[in-house]
C-alpha cells in the first residue's frame, strides 16, 4: 500500500494513513438563529481547541455576506485571520476550507499562503474550490459559468509559482517569463492543496492534481463508494496515496446514549454514538473529520471538553504512535 506524501508539518500530522484525526470549524460557537456569528471569545476558543488536543482548525473564504446562503462564516478575511491565529498558537494545523480560486488572483493566494506557512512553521493546509455563491461573481465582474476553467488555471499558477523564477503563460492571470520570483517559498517543497467537492472538475483530475480531497458528508454507503473510486484512481496513476476528509455538523446531547437524529449535514447525538460513527468513518477511509458546532445547543466549552475526553483518545493516540 502506498503512503501519503511527506509535505509540511500540518499535512504530516493531520493525515495518517488508515487513521482518522479530528479538527474544529471556526466560528466555535452556536449561531443557529443568525447567519452572522458573534465571534465573541473566538481567540480563547481556538486556544482551548489546541490545548485540548484537536489536530486542526478550519476557516472559510466568504468574500461577501450573501443572506440567502445563510452563513457568513468567521466574517474575517481568511488569510489575515489565519496570520493572527498563527501568532497565537504553536502546534495546531491552520486550515482553510476553502479559498474560492476564481474570486482571487492566484499570486495573492499563494503569497498569503506561503507567508502563513513560514510564520507558523509549516502549519498551513490550503483548501481550494471553484465557489458556489453565484451573487459574488457579478459583484466582482467575474463570469460564474467560467469558474471551472478559472479554477484549473489558478490551481496550476499556484503550483508553478512556488518554483524558482518560473516561466509559464495563462489565459486569465498573466504570464511569467522567468525574470521575477515569488517570495517567500513554503516550508516544504509545496503548499498542500486540498480540493473541495468537484470544483467543476473530474474525479480523475482531482486524483491526479490535488494533495487530498475535502468532500461533503454523505451516508456511509455512498461515502464509502466515493472514497473507493478516488483511491482506485490514485493507486493506478500516482506515486503516493492521498487523504480524504469531510466536515460534519454536530449537536452533542447531554445523554451519552442519545441515538442519532439528522440535522443539517450532520447529527444530534450522544457521545457514545459519536465515537461509534467516527470509527465507522475511519473504517471507510476518512482521514480527517472537521466538526462544526454551529447548531450545538449544549455549552460549547463543555462540548469541546467532552469530545476531547471521550473521542480524541480513541483516534489521536493511534496517530501519535505512528
């Protein structure tokens, strides 16, 4: 069986072959009655998540508040905010899920990403996507229907500009002729790029080009088939295996044996069923689970502590012994 590639500190610690690690999506608060979080105590919560032993935090790229989309995320610019958090943390992986590449010039994306990667000692994971909020595209003068091509070209630009004095041409983002260079370079040979959903590309393109796949929650049977197809393509064409991760909304019930009830992209459930479900995710090949507490009705601090006490030892001790 092929191993995952050795990239940077974040990638190597979050993704362990045949194992599952757990992170948390920011904002770390309940804002189920509003599309805009308060962001109160946000730094305290991030530090708490790190101290409790979660492997990662994840923030999102949402340039505009689109009310009918229903979620403004952390509201802060993702790179500015991650740069701030890099200086306030020491070990936890700093993830973006995900930069909508067609809405940004790729030079700005990669320069911000490599800067944070350097300042944090290799703790950056860069998710990338084609974007799915239509209203943002006309607001920025960008063709929504062309976002698949823009995604591919921006992805290639980000890859190539990390080399020294690169030479390449693009249709949408300018040309480099080998006489100028982008600095800083990443801590490793590249920034790990994790593709989100399909981003209007084929599964073969994903398996060939990205360093991992973030996909949306599905029932276990469908997710298992998706991961199997992905890994079969990788095994047939790639030198290294690649990780698979997904988010999941949870509302952790005070009754440890509360049976799962579906909520938006997740479950209301007791801690014992959360342990059981995460083990099932691990068994079908999910390597990282990002928990979202937006709909969590229990006290957030108590929820984080309970998960750290009961769930993390079931999985993270395994990865630490690798």
